[in-house]
C-alpha cells in the first residue's frame, strides 16, 4: 500500500531540489495530485512543515547570527565558497523551487503573495493552475459560476482549464479571458503585459477595445494602441523553471531583473559597467553561474557586500 506522506515528501524534495523539473516529472506530479484529493492534502501538509521551518530560518535572531558568521568568514574563504554558503542558507531558510498550495471554491477572495526569490504554484478548484513569480500579489475567487483572478502586482502564469465559462484575469486597466489556454500576465508600475503561451485569449482594454491573441503573441504597454508582437515563449516563461534568459542585454537590465527574482542581490559599483552587454541562461535560485559569467565573460569581479548582497566591480 502506498505511503502517502512519504510519497508527498519525495515529490516535495524532487520539485524543490533547486534543479528545473523535467516535463515528465511535472506531468507525473500532476497525475499523482489528480488521483486522490488526499494526495494534495498530504503535499500541502509537507509544504506547511517546510514553511514553518522557513519562518524559523528567517527570524531576526537567526538572520543576525548568519550575517555575523558570513562576515567573520569573509577573510578565509573564496567568493565561490561564499556563493555556495549563500545558496545553502537560502535553501534552508526559504522553500525554493515550486511550492504547491490548494484552492477551494469560495465567495471570499483568496489572496496569494510571494517574496523575493519565491515562486508559488496553486492548483485551482476547476482544474486550472496559477503560478506566481517572485514579488507578486494576486487575489482569486471562483464563485457564482465565475472564475476570476486579479493580478495586483508582479507576474503570473495561468493554465486555464477548458470550461464553458472563460477564466478571467484582471491586470491594471485590462482584462484577459480564455478557456483551455496558457497565458502569462505581468503588471509593473500599473502597466500590463499579456503573453499567450498556448491557445488563444481575448484582451479587453479600458474603453472596451478588444484584441485577440494566439500562441506566441504578446501585448504590452497601452493595450488600446500596442502592437501585437511575436515572442519566444520558452525564453519568456523560463522563470517558472528557476532560470532567467538574456539575449545581448545591458548589464544594468540583467542585474535589475536578477534582483527581482533572486534572494541574492547584486549592485554595480561603477554605473559605466551597466552598458556592458550579456547573453545567457542563469538560475536565480542559485547564485553560482551568474557571477561566474560576469567574471569569465565580462571580466568583472563579484565580491560579498553583506548578507545576501554582492558587489560587481571592474578588475
């Protein structure tokens, strides 16, 4: 007979190992969740245990001790050692990778939020799925035959289950609706961006103008006047796998994006270095490959500048 708690623990460890989940693992996990409602409950129980451990790890006393230990060790360890320690500290204090939480139908709004470096995946009661990027805030309500998600800030990826009633996502002044589609919605400084990863969705701007988007198409900025753009869906949605992809972008933009997603924070000591351009794919829930690229590709230096903070300088 299956040991449900043990299986839930095994899935949690696999999905939160810091490595991207394979499509096969992702499909197998969703199948296991769907086989029995008690499977989802067991996974949520496991998640809560780790979240409680994370709360302990983030207490002021623990953080102060960790910062003191890192400072004391600064003179005896290499930058690579520092990065390994930082990554380990984050893994112990914050549940990294994909975290799953349940959602039940309710007339009240359910609220979800993520901090720096955190992702949250929420299986919804209608079979849909919602993933929050770091530093995102969402509220959702499935009641009275309506399926509504409101993005208040940040970025989400939605797998909308195929139903007669479309799922609606509200972001700023625009409304996106679709069924049986996959879409990514970003809201930054009140401006929305909509990307359809699969299927089709209708975007309605303030004033009533409607645009239809299909797989691989994106709208951003002023939804009433913006042009539809073609995008590489894999690159644009790679953050769900714990990676950020850049193509010949200024270092200032790369660091700004990295800081949004990662617990580790980087600053550029000399603003002139921000014009250097960088391409590559980097994990944001691990901090080794990004600094290594700055050093080996751009010839820069990355040194510790406090707890979870790094300073980028020229050599």
